[in-house]
């Protein structure tokens, strides 16, 4: 169904953050620093995803 497709897309982002974005084992202490790392990680993920969707990034790994 539609909700399962949307959930899969959201889970892919969190999986990317854990493996590539470095959130599996963070070295930061504090909620503000961790949320900044999360914001930066999701921003990079969105840029890579947009690049691979538009064709200027050959992101076979994304």
C-alpha cells in the first residue's frame, strides 16, 4: 500500500544516516549537538538524493 512505500522511503533515510552519516556511534554529547549532527546528516542525504534524482550525481549507492 501507499503507507508502506512512504515508510520504506523514511526508513532508508535513517538507515543511510546510521551507516554513512555516522549516527550509529556518535561522539557528541548533548541534545543540541546531536540535533545539529542530525540536521546536517539529513541535509546531506537530501542533497545526494536530489542529485541522483535529477541526474547530476551518479549515486548508485543511494
